[in-house]
């Protein structure tokens, strides 16, 4: 059975996308899904949440450009759950250096039923290569096609190696070449939003861009892909959006929040779904997640999801009730996303 892939994307940063990806991955695993989380954000934020610093140091210990530049120190590889040469940057390094095709790296097991294909800051070096090869692929250039399908083939191999049911892809907040290749590799797209002008503007840009990428890939590139190269169909089906509720402050009154909230369904319908008669109907609104700011420091220190915090982690009294609320909300969200993704 082929895994279903979901990219979490908003080209406006700071909306809690990586936090959402991390918690969804853990909750979907709790619900019995084999989950592969893939960090295709060159900032490697999901990796930094999933692994501790010593593990990341082991992970980046082999021929990392950051080590070569003295940004981080090299050390002997550890004997834990990670080792060097297992990041997405390692996977595309042969293409980037002109020494071969994508290297099919194995994911890291975080716990039973949950794996991570780790990111790396070195992935940013792949941006220019992907940008240059995009239009070459329109002409049927085989090397260019191998480059633009590298993420798809890397993810497909990793998902098969762990028998994944769901693949969650975390990408950066931009419409650059890395994200284009990442989104083309996704079956569907889940959009975390804040109720503000920036997220609405992001939706306005995102919808037309996804349609352009899908059209160019299907109409121009796919017909020229050789049978020996696995290429994605570039479905990128919009699953819906999740509102990440901000912390209400005196300088951001509830009325301002509600004003932007009311505009999201119409903008999503018109820009993302290309509906000629956009509707204020919010059927594409999957959930609104409250701000769990008080739980985040505890979760970070405990290196676990907020909804798994225990009294030993500092979640005492009313905080423990907040943890139960968090669990209930994320469980409902995960079930809804799974249903939409599997029924699409």
C-alpha cells in the first residue's frame, strides 16, 4: 500500500506550522498510523524539535558544510538512534555535486510507529540547483527530471522502508524552488493560518502558484519522464485549513481577530480552490487550535508533545487539565485530517 503524503504549508512564516506538524505526527501515530515525518525546511526546525542537540550533532557530523565552516564542531559519531549521512541534504548531495543520483537514506525511528527523515541547514544549497533545472525539465532533460523528482523518490523510498501509512512533509514559508519540488511530491496540502492580513495575502499567492506548478508539471514535464524514473502526479489537493489562534492581548482586540477570521473562507475558496463563486461557507475550516503558550516550555524541556505532559514534567493542577484539553483537540484534528486525506 502506498503512503498518503500531506505537506503542511503557508508561505507566511510564524503561524506554528512546525509545531502543528510535530504534534500531528505524534497524534496520528497514537491513532495507529505508521507515520513518516519529513523535514524539507532548510531551517530544519522539525528536526530540532524531534531530536536533542547531541543527536543533531551526530546527525550532521559527516562532511557537513556547517562543520567545514566552523559553525559547529565535529565529534565522533554517537551510538544512539541517529548517525551521519541520514539527512535530506545527504540524500540530494550526489545530485548537487554531480556525482550521481539521489541517495536513498533511511529515516530515524523516534518511537514505535513514528519516523523522521531529518533536515539540515545544508539543504539550502540545493535551492539554486532546483531553480536552474526546473525549466530544463520542460525540455525533457533527464538530469533535470532526476533533480526535480529527487524529493519524491527519496520520500517514496523512506516511506516504503518503514511501511508508512502517512507522510507529513514540513516545508519552509516561501514559494521557492525547494518548496516547489516538495509540494509537487505531496498528495495533499494542509494550510495552517493565523487570522491576519499576512495569512490572507499568503493564501492569495499560494492558490494560483499551486495551480501553475500543477499545470506545468502535468502538461509539460510528466509526458517526457522516462518510464524508469518515478515521478509524482503533483496532486497537491487542498485538504483545508487550520486556524492557529493567537494569544489575545490588549493591543490585538478580539474584534480585529474576528474580522480577519470572517474573511478566510472566501479567500480560501476563491484563491486556493479557484471557485468562481466564492462562499463564506467554512466547510474547509478543519479546526481552530487555541494558543498553548503555557505548555510549550514544559513540552520543550521534556522533549515530548504538549498532550503527553505528565506531573513529573511540571504539568500540575490546572495545567494538567489544560494538557487533557490539548489532547482532545489534537486527537479531533488528527482524525479529521486523516479522514480528509484518505477520502480525497
